[in-house]
């Protein structure tokens, strides 16, 4: 029988993650993008297996071929939808409004429901291919219901200039969580409408102060007020980390899986530290890499004074070394992707996993297996639109 409280350990390491992300990135480039579905599968399997509630790792059993076939089907649909809709909108925009600005706006609005639809479908596939203790997760069909609700809630958040974003976040999470299963047991997401507003307080306060400072600077023509407004920026950055940590805590502890509850305590300063240290290391490595490449090109061109060099000095060399320069160009992006995984994404996953516990976990013994969700389309729409299909 499981203990009443189950903690979570994390077994991932930065070095193996870096080389895995770099290898899969290189193979993706060499195959002109076709390996991306296998790359994503391998990365997810690493992340999932590193998260170990009660010492038992999660399993990701997604099939890369499912992703590829789903992507091809989605591309055909999207090509038809976007092509026909955009042509009609462009025609009416020019015919009625004598310009294309309205067509672009309407085209984006017309694509937004498909984006939210794709995000929900991607989540359904990921959950359907995730297991723990041999039990499958699952998400009920409901992509179109999520899509129109997301349109409404995002519209409310935009009209409120972002002030109601906590309410939008909670509403949409309630819709998703209420349709999520672990085996035979359904998740529930409780919480009053004001649950997440407190998590945004360190975003609201610096914004209010910066607006006040801007108004005072304009009214009294005093640059000291403008300087005071800039000083609120560090507080705002902390507020974003606080929102990430506190909103996760509040929503997680308001979730239930039958009789099973959750506790978590992510730390805003830890999140800020991960982003700050990871970002600094990435910038240092990429800056050194670019500087080294420039020095090599300069030496190869026989230029001793780079600042006063003539562009013609590099013309012939550029033609000769074009393929090498292209490889360097892709190398920068591949290295950046690998470093983001190793120094930002993985430490964040480790932190959130390690501070999360299951409470009253004896109820796990009553959960039985659920039927496999075939869902062969996989994440096709999310991959085609490049939304909602990240790790």
C-alpha cells in the first residue's frame, strides 16, 4: 500500500540533457526537419523518466510516426483552410475597405480558434501517452468547447488590459482539469474566482507605481519621477517569477484526484535564479562562440584591422566559405536550443517536481487502468501551427 504522503524526486542531469538536445537538433537539421518528431519523443521520454513520484518514474510512450502522420494530415487541412479563408478575406478587404489591413486582422481572428483547438488536442495526446505506475492518463474530447471558451476568456483579459488574466487562467484550467483522468479517477480543479489574483500582486504593484511615476513625470516635467518608474522594473521581474510559482501552488493545491490531494512550494527566487544564471551562461557561451568565429574569418581574410577593413576583403572569402558560414549559423541556434534545455528547462522541471507531494495517497490503490486512447492524429495541428506542442 502506498504511504499517505508521496514526495517527488528528479533524476535528470544537465550534461546528458545538453548532449541529447544537441544530437537530436543536429539530426533534425540534417533531415530537413523530419527528425523533429523523433527528437521531441526522445526529449519527452528523458524529462518524463526523470520525474519520479514515490520513486516511480513517469513514462512517455508517444510514437514519432503518429506525430509525423498527424502533422501531414493537419498541414493539408491548414493549407486549404488558410488558403481559402485568407483569399476570401483579402478579396473583401480590398473590395470593400480598399486595403489589406482589415484582412490581416480578420485572418488572425479566424486562425485563433484553430490555435486553441490545436493546444487542447496536443494536451490530449500527451496525456494519452503518459503513464505512471503502469496507469494511463487521459483527457476527454472537448477541443472545440475549449476553443470558444478560450476565445471569450482571452477577449475579456485583453479588454481588461491583462488585469483579469488570473481569472482567465483559472477558468481555462478548470475546463481542462475537469476532463483529465488518471486511470479510472477524474481530476477536479476547485477555487473561487479570486483564487489567483493574489498571485499577481507583485505584477500589479510595480505597474501601478510605474504609471503613477509616468504621470507625475509628465505633469511636473521632473526626470526624477521617470527614474523612479524604471526602478520598478526589478520588482516587476520578480512579480513574474512570483506569479509562476504562486499560481502553480494555488492551482495545484486546489486540485484533487478523488480523495488524493497535492502540496507544493515552488520558490520565486529559485525560479529567478534559474533564468538569470541560465541566461547569463547562454549569453557568455554564444558571445564567445560568435567572437571566435569572427576572428577566424578575419584571420582567413588576411585583415589585421577589422574595424577599418573593406567589405571587398571578405567577398571572395564569403563565397568560398559560404557552406561553412551556414553551418556556423545553424550551430549557434542548435547550441542555444541545447543550452536552454540543459540550463533553464531542466532545472525548472526539477524544482517544480521536487517541491510537489501527493497527500492521502492510499487512494492510488483504488485506481484502475483506463482504455487506450487511439487518437492517431497526435499533435498534428499543434505541430503545423507550432503552438502548444513544446516539451
